[in-house]
C-alpha cells in the first residue's frame, strides 16, 4: 500500500510529543468511499444488532458474497460475568442478519483468556448453536484448535517477541465479524472492536497442555508496548476483517473490562471499518479519542478512519445518544503512554 503521508509530514508529526500531536489527516484516495457507521437505539439487543448490520448492507454484501465461511469473533474476557462478555442475543442478531444472505458455515470462534468452552456454556452459546443448526453454526475454541500464524511484537524490554495468532482469523476465504462490547478498560482506556480482535487473536495453551504458554501476555505487557502491540496485531488482521458490531445495549464503565458496572445505553453500532466504528463508539461514551493510543496508531498508519468528519453516520445522531462513561480510576496513570519514553507504571491494570 502506498504511503498516505509525505516524508516531511511524518517527520514534523514525529517531532511533536504524543500529547500534542494532532491526528494525522488521512489523504483521500481518488474514488475511495467514506466509511459508514450505523448507530441504532432500541429496546431489543437482538433487533438493534440486526438493524445496525442491515443499515450497512450495501457495504457488507459485496465483501460477503464470495466468502466460503463466516467467523464471528465474540469477546470473552470473562467466562463467568455476562456484562463483560458478548451476549448470545447479540450473536442471534448477527445470525438474523446473515440468515437470508449467507448459506455457508458460520463459526463462532474465540480464544478466551480462560477456557473458551466454559464461556460457551456459561453464556448460552451451546443452546444458540443447537437452535441455529440450519445455518451450520459451529462453536470453536481457537486455543484447542491450535492453528496459528506467527508475527513479532514488542516485549516488556522493547525486544521483538513472537506471538501465535489464530489462523482462523487470518483465513482469506472467511468473512470475519467482530462482536465487541462497549467497555472502559483498566489499562487501554477503552476496549471496542479493534481490541476485541487484537487481544482475541493471540492464543494460549489448551487446557492440560504441557508446558503451558500464554501469548496474550506477550502482547499485553507494559503500557506503551501494549498500545503498539495492539496496532501490530491489528495490522496483521486487517486484510481479513469483514465487519464489526459493537453491542452497547449494556455497556460497561468504571473497572472494565471485566469488573465494571452497567451502562444501559441501548445502542448497537456496525461498520466494515473497525477503527471508524470505535471512533463513533468513543463519541457515544464521551471518551477523548486522543487518549486511546492503539487506535491513534491504527488511524495514523492507515488501518482505518479516525477523523469523525470523514465518517458517514447512519441512524441516530450522536447528540441524542451521547452519554459520558465513568472511566477507570487509574485513568491518569493510563495516559502516561503519551509522555516521554521512560519507565511507566508496569502494573497498570
């Protein structure tokens, strides 16, 4: 892909401290379409999700029609706390949208930090798969499947370290749909579409496998490195992303991503541009977009659109749905990623 920025622009931008850097304006490519983000509000989680996807059907259809399978990637940061995890009703909404449009197999695939099969059981996914046999729905624990491709990220000492990413999320024949939850975060400010994919892709050893290993811990180490590592993983995954849904029917504020409190926002967002979806979601949550380092890196290096003025919004207006989420108590320490290069708190989050 050709560079989006001139050498002079990049040098001028790099000379500024991160806290004072403007978001780089992405140069429009002739004929390039503006990303579309749908924003739906309603009293049914399932209907919100299906409606959000239907609102961008024209964006999804051309990408979906030639794919051999669909992979739905939920978020199971917890295997027991439903508020922290993708709700089965949100997945039902995705399947409702797909039902008249796609006849191939649908894999619901996750690499939970714990045991993915426990999460499938806890959150009603086994029952969901049984109800959706006609759509050839199958549940997949990516850790047990154990197929991967390797990329390099930064370890806590700024050394290159290998990380195993789930091969199913890098399948060129699959249409990958992210099923994220709108949550604040105890180290990264907020977790939405991009982080759901980037921290779900690294694998860990299957239960009772010896010796045990955990590549999520390689990606998620120190504060600054984690922001950059999420960008590196997103860069590898981006060519295979189809669409994302952000379920904010009940978002999470405070001690996210696993132990916060509910925000009854009653929203769903969808887009084929994961970065644009996250940018709009931050706006609905009242979070400063300059604070989320990994999304800034993704935007500045061409993975998605982060400039709100260059995103087409369909559905609700931001003014009608914006609601300020309470951030994690460690927010000031989290923002130290924006400062000069020095040792930052190693145990944030």
